[in-house]
């Protein structure tokens, strides 16, 4: 049966990963046997597992071979009680469990720790250890287990959960079995995207009296989609009494002279944020995913089982982004504000003189990256005499991410139309409205565009895990001691992340508009390509944007002014790796666990006691650039000189150990009721960036303060959580139940950043140097950057950097001198703090089958609370601590499964939450979406199916301190799939 989604919800239990799982084959000769398939089979399978075993586990099972409930693993997981997902490019990619985000959840593949890699969309390899579920196709998965409480036999790394992805084994289905599925997908987006193919197949065959089996899976998916988004950046929070650049005028005598244009100015003790930049992004995505697996399983005797498996996944994403937007100088401004204590702008606007040459920013960006995951492993299980069990498991797994473009992992090439008369961002609608007015001769058309600054970011990441586990156990005939399990695991985790940047900060423009071909910029109506969010169709919105031929523009600029001279590849813009980080993490983990069964009166009880010891050693090395100079190249931006060509290599070390107890208890007052209690200690290891060695200077530098740098700390201890889980379950029907659960987590060893201020590498600040001071004195008043640069080019050319642009020796920056004052950096380094967090919550789940009608419903709601919170009323100088990702969530599923027809309507909702913070917080607003699916087995073995994701086009938004400080607003789009499937 195909394409109807089902999830086993609530508090469940699973046997330990160390123990073998068996599958019961149906007796085809028994004509009276009723074989249940599809949704109901998956529900019954998950229900029986949680009812009969110890622990706190939720599970999702494939409805049939090669048929996982959803086409995306993360989108299935979000339907489990307490699980929410993060979305990227319109698809689920990572999970949050009980308020703990992706970094706090460990992902296993068949009980093995999996590496994780990715390059994101910015400037360097990411810090995250979290596995991206978008890399693995759901068709090649047999089931997923979500372990919410710790146990001694489990790998460590997940405070929120440990998620085990199970793939099929040939001896689980005897004979010749298979499934082939062909479908097409279309995204309902702002462009006419084509139907793209998805083809999957799985074949398994057993031989030699079912003693030998081989299984092969293959998946090919192609997806084309388009996304739009409003995005904005904000200044750090100001208090109402402040009067400096970027803040609002305090009175009519303010040096900017525009106090009267500020409506309902925040009070002296109120806090507010001013928008720095805002724009619209139009993104075209082309994604190709290839998955495959080969499994050879041999069972020469009833007591010996040997398996060798190889898993491959490749996820290639090409994204082309076209953006248009504005930046603010914070001089001649006007604005309107909401009441405090946290004020937000109803609108923020700025006027410019005809000679200022203010730019309307136009950007073309390319991101082309490939994630490749490989895993080869072997497993031997032996059931010895007298209840003895021995298992040896080993694997070598890699995750590698690298660019597929000659321009690196992410490139952004800026252009501009110079001549903005006024600009405004209206935050009073769901989709903020950006509007501009241009001076005559600077209309928004291709013939007025000039190239400006650009950057080419080249990243690489590879994570390699070598792991060996020796597990043993003994099953006793006595009820008091049911079993004893023991083992040891050695894990070596090697991570390399490298990146480099070529950046040209020529934001004042390079080639003239006349020398820039109009054909590089295709004008496109803007409002027509935004979805129906409130404000997106405003008559005041920027009328047009441009689809930029970014590759053609790069070729032009390289041939005319050599923007990629740092590249070592002819005709490309591949930056060399100025930063190269290497981390080696070795862990030894022995454990012991016992299970006991006894009666309390007429009630059957079970206890499991476990203890795990872990010792981890870390070696962290980094090759980081050492800059030799500074050039002032824009009003508020300075760049580095010499970095990538002058690097040094440093190595730091660390180690830690943990004792991790785990206790599980359950009691059956009646045959249909289960009461459970669990206590455990779990850990999550620090992110990779926090562990890296070396000092990294962040660009651009700021001439008047705000320059930043950072270094890592491999001596960090892992986060540690002490967990309590309680639950009650009532199984009142064959596939119906109600469960209520409570959890409490006490988390310590949080990582906090400490900051110091001071110079680095003896770098001079030309903006505060003697040459610039002399220029200011000679010019009088408050001259701008362009005036100072022009004066120095004539009167002191020795401190000016000149570049050949269109055959003209053009001044492009002011070079710092050794005698200039030094750049003052805010230097950030992580360390374990004394701060702790206590999280608790409740999980409610109902699964109900409406008699023999074929209809059923699944409902769940999770409440999560934390004793920490971010106070939006405190200025950024106050030190704060809060747990991110904490929010309530809910699911509602109505399904039908009878007579070869399956149908499902599902609603998933997550409340708003704190997604991150530094000096200022970021929040994701509440979000809910409807998904539907239906299938019909029109002929034995042949099924037609359709599926719709986010069919109501739900929109997403995020904001900062005030809900008016909108960071992003993304219109939602539906995604539809239709196809046929043949199973035998």
C-alpha cells in the first residue's frame, strides 16, 4: 500500500539495539489468516512494540517493503509526540525533540553513529554535528526509532533524543520480494516549475533454504523549485537615551537635525532596534538526490547471523538567487514606533541628496554544493549455548561536502543603481514593504546598473567515523534476573572543515553602466513573483527586480578588472583555504546492563539497570590566516591585507570522562495498562566551531568599533542532562491507546562565550590614523569617506590603494600605516559556564480506530517549559542565558485504510520559539501546515497515489526583539506528488 502517512505516536518502548530482531513470516497456507497491511499494520506493529518492552521510545514503521509513510524522513518524524522539524528550501531537514534542537539529537544508522557534514549558504563549513535527513531518501528506510530516554547500550550524543534509522534486511522477508515506484513532483511556486521525476526500487532475494539473502535499493530524485523571501538585518538594541550613529535623534538639536521626523520616539528606558538593510530574495533550486544500498546477509546456522552492508547517498543542490534591496546610512531619517518597553518600527525611511549617489543594491548569487555519505559495515551475531549472546559490529562511514561550481560553495556578485532619492521599509504588514524613489536618470532599468562589490566563498567539510562495537549478553531462565548485557565501543571521529574567501569591497561601483551589457540583467515584475502574504501586492513595493546572469557577470569582471586573481584555477574564482580546521575525537565506552522481572502482588513489573562509562580525548588543529594589514574601502567597512598567504598552524588538546547511569521501570496494574518510569544521564558533545583551534578574524572590520574575532576551545566539557521520564498508557483496543507522559531535564555544562577587547596581529586602523585626520582638517566639517579618499589620492597618494579599472588608475581604499592606532577587536572564546537549565513538559497522545469503518485518528500535544528565558527589555550589554528551541507542538491525523484505499489528512503545528541569540534574540513565529495523501490499489500489487505538502500555502516569519523587527518573511508554497507503485 502506498503513500498514506502513519506514525506510531506516544510513549513507546523498544528492545536494546544490541539484541537481534526477528520477523514473523505469514503462513500462506492458512486461508483463515487475515493479513493486515498499510496504515493499520504499521500502527499495530508500533503499538505492540511499545506495549511489551521497556524504555521511552517512539517509532515509525514502513507500511510495506520500500514504502515509508512520508517521502521525507524529517516530515514523518515531525508527527511524533514532542518532535518538531527545521525546514530548508521548503523541505524538512533537521529535528528538534522536546525543545532541544538539531545539535542535541544524535542520529544512528542501524545502531551506528553517523557522520554529518554540510556547507550551508554562507561563508564557512558549519559547526553542527546534526545529521541532515534531506540526504537520505525515505524509500530506502524500514523504520525509525526515537529514543527519548537514555540507556547504557545506546551511543551518546543526544540530550534531546537518539534517533535510529533502520534499513531493510533480506532475511526479514523471505523469498523474492520487490517494489518499484515512479512518481512526479511539482512545487507550486512563483515560477512555472516543471514536473520532476522520482524513481525508487527495492529488490530482495533469499537463497539456499533462506540461509542467504541479498537486498538492493536505489533511489533517484530530481526536484526543481522556486522560493521567495523578505530578509532584513538590524542594528544591535539601543536604549532610548542613546544618541549616536545608527540610533534615533534625541532632540531637535541633534546633529542630524531630523528629530521632528520621528513619531512616538522610544522613551529613555525603552529598547529598540533600527533596520540596517532589507531586501527581497528570489531563489531557484535544482536538487538531485541519489541513494543506494546493498546488503548481503548469511545465516549458516540458526545461531549465527552475518551481514555486510554498503550505503551511499548523494544530495546535490544548485541554488540561484536574485536579490534587490536597500542599505541605510542613518542620517536624514524618518520613522514611527510602537510603545515600549520594547519598541518596534512601524516604518523606517531615509532621504538622500542628489549628489550622494545612494545605491539600490542588486545581487546575483550562486550556491552549488554536493553532500556525499558513504557507509560500509559488517555485523556478526552468535547465539551461544545457555542463553549466551555475542555480537561484533564495525563500520567506516564518511560524510563529505564540497562545491560543484567553479565559483566555490557560495558566491554573491553585487551591482547597483546609484541615485536613490528616498527609501522606506514598512513593517505594518506581514510581508514588510520596501519602497524607493529614484532621481531622474537613475530609473530602475538595466541600462542604469553598474557592478559593485562581490565575494566568493569556498568551503569544504569531511567527517569520518570509524567505529567498532563488541556486545555480549546472557539470558537467564530466572525471572528475577532476566538478562545481563555488556559491551564496549571504540569510536574515532575525524572532522576537517576548511574555507576561504575572495572578497572585493568595491561597493562604490567598478565598471560604468555604459560598459556593462544590459543583457546581463533581465528586468522582472517583483509583486507578480511574490505570493499572497499581506503586503506583498502593495502598490508601494519596489516595482521590479532583476534576474542576473551571474556567471556572465563574473566572466566580464574577471576579464576587465581581474576580480578573481587570487584563484589558482584558470577562469574560476576558487578561493584557497585560508582556514583549515582538523579535529580528532576518540572515545572508549564500556557498559553493563541488567534486566529483572518480578511481581508486585498481582502486577507484573520490570526493571532495567545500566551504567555506561565514556572517556574522550580531543586533538584540535587549525591553519588560520594571519593578516598583515588593513585597508579602509567603504564608509563603514575595512578589509584585511595578506591573510590567506600568511597562515600559521596551531594544535590544542582536551579530554573528559563521564559515568552515565540509566534506570527503567514499568508496572502493569492490568493487562491493558502500563505505568513507566525512567531516570538517566545523557550528554551532547560541543559543536565543532567551539572546539576549533586558532584565531579567526571576521570581515569586514569596522572603522569606528564593532570589529570581531573568535577562537575555539577543545577543552570544553559536553552538555550533561539528568533526565526523569514518567508515563501512563492505556491500550483499550487492538490498535487504540491513550498515553500521558511527563519529562524533566536538568542540563549543565552549557557553553557560554566570554569576550575580551583588544588589538590582534598589530593591525592598524586607517580611519583613525594621522593621514585621515589631516584630510578631515583640510576639508572641514564632517567629510564622508569618498571625499577623504579623493583628497588623499591627490595630496598623500602613498597611503592610498589604486587599482586599474577600465584603464584608469582609480583609488579604491586607504591603507593603514604602522603608526596608526590599532583596530580594537571584540574577541570571543567559548567556555563551560556555571549556568544550568531545567526543562520539563507533558506529552499527550491518542490513537483511535473507529471500529471496522477503516477510519482512525491520531492526536498528540506536547508542552515544553524552561526555567530560562531571554529578556527583550535588557540592552545587549547585559549577559543573558536562555535555552533555544523551546516550544509547544501538536499533531492531528485523520486516516482511512480499507478495501485497498488509503487516505490521510494531517496537521502539524509548532508554537513560536527563541531560535538563537547573541547580543539580540531571534524568534521563529508559530507555524502550522496541512498535508494530505491518498492511494488506491487498483490491481493486486499496483497502487496509484497522490500527496500534497503544505496545501494551504502556510507562510513563515521570524523577528527579533519586537515583532515589528522582521528578520524574514517567507511565503509558503504547496508541493504535490503523484505516481504509481508495483510491489510483489
